[in-house]
């Protein structure tokens, strides 16, 4: 069975999703909004809810940031703690950085979520792609990319030692696709969230990461690779493309430039012609893999700045699939059966409608094809993912 996470981002993942007539523009600070989405995803059998986070404002001009409806939202652990009380089975995955947190805080926070959710928690370990976070923690400059991953390895080991002592084992999630990120995932991750846009590249990435695991005494089935996927679904292909074009038409130029600044590590592109080429970008210590993806797309397709931000507006470099339910299910099945993914992080374009449409139209097809569960077999996130507890947890249980 493939794994499906519901990646919930306030009003939706499309840059202009909040402007869709059926979106809830203030959803980022509305608990009822998230409760509805969580219960919908649980009723459909999703493995988990997945929440991202950043410890600073997104890069970009203030006027643009005020037109995103995604800059104000609940802190993930607080929100998931509340959602644990109104759900029973669905997993609860929160993002926390190792760069600007301390070991004790992370260990205690997830121990609390693990207790509230009765074994349903997961930690999405990131090393902070937003360089602006440094200024909020008394640093003049962000940690270097390699330095961040070195710090993360030591950080994770210390957190696990604390969890070991408590006999708990939240699922370990990692996000990234850089060389350092791949090696880190092969050694430590149980779920890997990545951005892959075409089948061949996704298959190569899948083989590469899983091929590195043996060096750490791990088997390929101990890691689930879940690329991000934005499904834009409607009852016909024409209607789906009309919905996509509607959303694209709602993107404001200043917001598009702000998105590119974020992906490019803070580079200000406002001084350049929108219909001119992407200029050379300064090196950055922010998210390396996503920046390289941006540059690769711009060069390969010869895109102007405007074309590039419209290309990135739907899913920020993740895979976009537009069509009827059969087309989207076909695409997901191909990636799953041909060694490109173990499942997907579903990224609805706008909320709540984008998630509701996917659940109503695509999930039943996946179930009919025997690709996705019709009901939960267990109560814990590890049960849904088919992951055994790590060795230290098994040892703890034997001596309990």
C-alpha cells in the first residue's frame, strides 16, 4: 500500500490559493478549519497530517508577504496537540529545526505529542532553509549547509538517547535532497519528504538514497520516500485545467517575486524586468536543493522571471498533476509501482476544497486498485507506515 500524508498549509499550497472563492482565507488561525481537515483526512485513511514551520518571516517585501495568507499560522506542535484530542488514528508530524532549538526542548515536545496522540507522532527534522532565522537567535549569519547537517547528526543522537530512556520512538522524518541531505536520510530517516518533478529523476533519486542505506546496516523497506504532490482534480480534464488557470491568474507579481526570493535563498529580483531572464544568483547557505531546482528549471526551459514564478506558484517546485481523478490516480500508480515513490505528501492547492476533492474523487480509485487502505489496521503511525520500532525501542520493550 502506498502512504499518503495530508500536508496542510493554512489556506493551501498554491501561492494564490487563498484568493480562490471557495478557500478559507483566514484558515491559518482557525482551529475549526484544521479540525475539519484532519477529520476528513482520517476518515479517508491518510497515514498522517504533516505541518511545516519556519522560525522567521519568509524572505520578501512586506507588501508581498501580506498578500500570501500563509505567514500567520499556528505553531505545529501546539496545533497537533489540539488535533490529537479530536482524532484517533491519523499520524501527527511536526517540523522542528535542529539549528535553532535545543535538545531538551525537542525531546520533551515530541514526548508530549507522543503521549497525547498515543503513539502517533513524527518529527520532521530540518536544518533551517530560511537564513533569516539566524537573526532571531542572536547570530549575524546562518550556519553553513554542511555545518547544519553535522550539528543535526549530533542533535538527533542526543534526542534519541532521551527517547530511549523513556521507551518512546516518534517516527523520524527528514526533508531534503542535497548530497548531505541524502546521506543523512539514508542513515537516519524513516520517512523522506522530497521534491521530484519527473519520473526519471524521481527513480534515480529513489535508487540513490535507498542504495546508501546498506552502509549503515539498514534495509530499503525501513525508509519511505514520499515526494510532494499537488493534485488539481475535477470531474473532467478541461475543468481541472480551468481551475488551474484560475489559480494562476490570481497570482500577483510582487507575491511571485517574493516566492522566488524565498526559494533562491533571499535574492531580491524586484530590480529586474519581469519578462527578462533570471539573473545570476549569489551563493547562499539557505535551502540548497530547492535553489538548484529553481536554477535548473529556469535554464532548461529558458523561462523569464514571470514565467518562472508562475511555474513555481502552484507547488514551489514540487510535482503538479492536473486532470480528472483517473489521470491523477494513474500518475500516482506509475510512480509507486515503477520505483519512484513509496507514497506522497499531498499538497492541496487551496483548502478545504482541494483536499476534499482529492479525497472524494482520487482516493476511491486508489482503493479500488488495491493501492491504498480502506481502513486502518493499527492505531499508531508506525502501524500505518509498516515500520518496526527502532532497535533501541525493541530492547526497551523486552526489559519492560
